[in-house]
């Protein structure tokens, strides 16, 4: 959780100055001179100091000029997220919002988004400003809140946090959904298994023994100390032969999802371990964040430790450039080119340093040298793109247009992204773009390591998919074999008599093969004669059967109401409305999982509570209420109307 937004403005300047010295002092008395040098005039610390002084004087023109300089250098140095200064502007805007200065507060919030487009605090603060307008600002506030929740998604850590939230929520929801649906299927088909056990033990066996065996079969995983989490899968295996086609499709889907659990969990574990690696965090800061003294120190130490790893040099040079230390960045790229003269990425980045210094004539040959090295299409498109900008600065439009055409031919989507991201605020020009590790390469470099480097020199080679099927061999895969074995054993146990079904009117279990002549459309012999043939049934037998049918209807109604009251959708699964019931259960489970896990164990956002609102809980409560009402209103009809006097279908004559 970030510090209070209201304190950020006052502490920011001190934090910038103290952090490098404090970090260096902790390095066993080894002082890094580069880390403790005073900030240069074009550093963000110096620019923010100029902004703060102008703000204290009430100099609006000075504030605006300092802010424009900060934005200019953010674009020039390819900084996607200038978070410290953006947070300071949010804190400043919140103070003005509390003072009733709505327009000035909105200006600060939008200025913060200009410095860090992925800052959720600024969006949430804008939502609070919208609510100050009364009912007319509600729609805008909702839009800003949604924007705040999704602001981090385009970033590396934002996507990781989303994955770290969705995977546990998804697994918990699927487990709950499967458990509730399995329990409903046990209530629906368990009587058939008990009937087969009674036939197996014979009429001489006590009903209590049969019931004990029935319960023991259902609870076998817990009796074998395998855990109650396996009960839903076990119930699906034991009752599989009694299921309808739609219910068997549900079982197949559950098994496929279970097989994916191992790889997904293993992949998330690998990414979580990498996200705890300080070097990985420093790498993310070098790719997407602003200059950070601690990250720079970590990369410097790692570069000394892993001398053959060129990736760390690229990350360190990116940090130097973000801090305005162009000479240090050029020295790193010079070392890289001395060891590998034709490296197109190093050539592109060192040419960009010449571009920043205004030496366009020196930058163009380096771009061309990088193209002569035969780089990948994306790298070549970037080289052509930067070369076109260098020609424009030399007022040479024809080769600039030719270079841009080549860039668009190689990768038009990438060039459009560059145009949208790295455009200066005032002048209609773009900044040259540095090259470095991709997101996948960064993950694969530190995967499954809380410290150190997993793979060296991954730049340009592509990253391995961390969410791979390497975790496919797990207990769920073993249960697939157990499932097949249980189904075969059940089939062999009952043999040709495995045709037990339940009468749709009175609920009496019977063998379809034994009652083949009368068991038409799921009716037992007596119900068939009573409701279809309507003859051959005495008065007392008719009354007794009608009472059984009435009790069965009342029983089904009670079970449906109880299941729907506890967990909406479970009653529909019990009533053979498998897919609609499964949908209700899944939505209910997902909302409850988000309410229990999200915002507590797994936060939706890292924004401070000063700007966030509990709208998510309100929305979740509305969704739960809607699901509850819909599930109970969409009650299935247990009453089955049978056509009178319709004879059973006869077989064709040969």
C-alpha cells in the first residue's frame, strides 16, 4: 500500500535526495560514487524542485513550464510511468479537492495521468471529483472508477496481479461449483446406488448394513485420508453410470478443467517467485518505471556478479538514461559494442543518445549499421522509425519518408504504438525509442527464482511461456486413471443389470431391463399401468400409488427449495436442469470468491484507501441478489404429464 496521498507532496523531494545515500550506506560501507552524485539540472528531482518552488510562490507560469519540462523528458527518455511525481500531483489535487477547488483539483489529477497513464489513484481521485458535482457526475464517476480498476492492466506487474487474483478466484469458484453440483447429483442419483447395494446384499441383509456401506462408499476418500476435497470428483466417478447425457458432459468438462489445475498453479507459482526477486523488480522499473536509485544499485551489483549477462547491461543503461545520466548509459553501450560490434539493439540505443544530444548526423549511421546486421523485423522497424525522426530533425523529408515507409512495411502495429505513446505534448513530434527486453523475456529470465538470475542473455531470443504444461503430471492426472478404474469396476460389479433407473412419477428405483415391457418413458410398472394404460390397477393400489407420487412431489419440492435457499442453482441441477443450474452456481461462486479473496488477501488495486470506494461490494451484492431471485423464480416443474392411452413403441417387423 502506498503512503498517504496527502503526505506525498511534502516528502517527495526529501525521498529523492535521501534514497541514494541510504541505499549506498547499506552496501557494507562500499560507496558507489555514481549513486550519490548530485542531481543534474535535467533530472526529475531538479525539475520537481523547480515546480514546487513555483507553486509555493504562486507562479502559475513557472508551474506550467516546469510541468511541461517534466513531460518532455518523460517522453524523451521513454518513461511509461513517472509514478513518484504523478502521486505527488494526486496528493496536491486531493488537498485542493478538500478545499472545494474542483477545477484546480481536476487539473492536478489529469496532470498526474499525463505523467503516469497507468496510475489508478488519479482515476479514483477523478471519480471523487465527479461525485462532488452531484447526480450529474455519477456516470462519469463510474467510468473513472472502472478506468482505475483497469489502469494497471497494460503494465507487467498489473497483468501479474490480475493473474494472481483470477487464478485463485477461478480455482476456488470451480471447486465450490463442482462440490455443490456433485452434492445435488448425489441427492438425485444416490438412491439408485443404494438400490443396487440392496440387491447385491440380498433381502436378508439388514437395511442398516446397506446404509453403512452406502455412506462408506461415498466417503471413501476421507476414510483413506485423501482429503475431503476429492469427494466431488469421487462422487462423479461412482455415480457416472447413473447420469444422463448432459450430466456426463458435465463430468467430462470437470475432468478437463481439473487437468489444467496443475500447470496453471505451477505457472502462477513460478511468476510469484519471480515477482519477489529484487532484480526482477529492478528490471520492471528499467522497462516501464522511472529512474530509481535502489534499482540502479541492484543492477550495478548484478552486472558485476554476472559479467557475461548482456541483459543486465541493457537494463542498467536504460536506468541511466531515465535518470538523465547519458554519459553513463553511453559507456555501458560502448562496452557492449566492443564485445559485439554488430549488436543492432545496442547500436539503436547508443544512436538514440546521440539523437538526444542533437548529434543527428552521428545517429543516422549507427541506425544504418544496426540495419546492416540483419535484425528481426520488430528491431528493424524500430531502427527505421528512429532513423526517420533523425532525418526529420535534419530537415531532410525524402529519406525520412522512405525510412518511415520501411518501418510501416515491417511492423505497422508497432509503429502505430510508438506514435501514440511517445509523442511530445506541445510540438507535433515523436521521440526516438529504445530497445530492451520484452515482457516474456523478463519473466523467463527470473522465473521461479526469488533472487539471482535464471537465464542469461535472453534479449532477442524470446521468452519461454511460464504458464506451460510442465506441471501436467500431478494428482489430478492420477485421478483420471482412478476415475476410469472406478467406472469399469462399477460396470463389472453390476454387469448386464446396470440399468437401474428411477421412476419419474413416484421416484421408485427399478431395473429397466427387468421391467422392459412396462418401463416406458421412465415409469415403473405400476405407474405405467396407472398413468398410461389406466387399467389393471385395483382401487387400494391406485390410492397407495397416488400417495407415493404426492409424497415424491413434496420431497422434490422441499429438496429444491432447500438447495436453492443455501446455494442458488443447486436445485436446478437436482431437477435435471444441469446447465442452467451450473450457470447459477458458477456466477454465485465467482462473486463470493471475489468478495472473500479480492480486496483482502488479493487486492484489486494498490491504490490508497483515501481515493478508493467500496462500490465493488455494492455491485457484488446486487449481482448476488439478482442471481438469487432469478434462480428461485426459474423453478423447474416437477409435475410430469403423461399422454393417456398411448401404447409403448413396438419394434418393426423384420
